[in-house]
C-alpha cells in the first residue's frame, strides 16, 4: 500500500480483460508494503515493464479492482467465497501487466507463484524494526483515523470500497486486531517474519532475489537479465509523502460528500418554500 504519485488520481476507463494475456508475467515482487516496493515499481517501469501496485488498483476503480481484491482476501483469509486459482483468475485484473509489487498482491505469494511459474520472484526486505516504525508513521497512522468508517459509509462510490480493501488487507497482517493498537505490534512483527520465511520456503533459491533498493541496479538487473540503466536507482515514497497523499485524499472525499449534502439540502429547501410549485 505504498504510493508513488500525488493525490490526484487519473482513473483508467472501463476495459474488459484480454485472456489469454498478450505478454507473459515476468516479475513477482512479493515483499510486504513499506519494504521499498514503490521504488522497485518505478525501477521496473524504467526497465520497460508494466508493473502492478496498489496505486494501479486505485486507478482501475472503474474496472472494479478494489472489489476483486477484497473478494480474494475474504476468500483466502475468511473462508468466504471461492479462492483465486490459477492465471485465468488473476488475469481478470493482471492481464495487461507483466510484473506485480506491493499489497494486495503480496498477500498471495503461493497462488501467484503457482499461477506464473516462469516469473522471477523478488523479495523486497528491510530491517524488521525499521519496517515497523515505517508502518507506524504511514499505514497504521492512516488506519487510526476512525472517521474513515463514516466517510466510507457516506462515500460509497470511492471511499467505501477503497477503505474496505485497505483496512482488511492491513488486518490480515495484524491477525484481526485493530492494526493501530499497541497490542497489534507482536502480530505485525510475526507477520513480517512469517511472510519472509514463507517466500524463502516456497520459492526455489535459483528463482529468488532478496533485494533492498539501496542495493542499486546491478543485482536486480543481473537477476532479471536486463541492462543496467545509466541513472540512479529510484528512491521515493517516504512516510511523509504517504501521509500527504492520504490526507489530501481523505479531505477531498469529505468535500465531495459535503457538496452532495449541500445540494440535497438546497433542493429540499426549494421544495419547502411556501407557494413554490414544481412542474412535473
């Protein structure tokens, strides 16, 4: 759930998936959010790959990506509905991408590896305490804004499905506890450790690269068999940027809701004006 751009989101137009896909899936970046996934995303784009990221789910609002991933999470972790099985299922949303990064994809390591067995797998890593501090000042801070629940109820077009996915994905990591609560810290750290152990266990060593953005281009490009760009490896999306994005998004949606309320009140006021008749 890292973010790579400013608060304005340009939504993609409604489009039907193309199955079979036109190009093979090449790279699965399966590290948790806040492990440099946004920087790696930009790096993959500079290498010519079309990479999927939580930001892409936002842009694909009209293609119902939020709803797709929420159903998938509920099926896997709550036992509600049919779990994702195979490339055809994933290609409903990933059909035009040849790389994935970040949540919600990182919640489906085994499923993605089975669906795309020829893809290279990158585990983005960082120090566990550093990861938790980054989570505290970004994802967990956003989750603690309890008025999101009211906003999600009032703004069902955007905030509702967005918040449902964001919140449920984070609760997976906190084992169902309120993610921002101090009592969730042990669960979050266990998730961090268990996730990395899972990746190392299920992905063959020869097909796995453990990577930090500070490692630079060379190990990544060598692993992917791609030329090394003549530019600095991207480093973006600090916690402050993450908070700015969500703060702007949050208040812009409240403005949207309040405008609708004021318009409705204005219409109601006209209806209540004595002597005013509407011609139907």
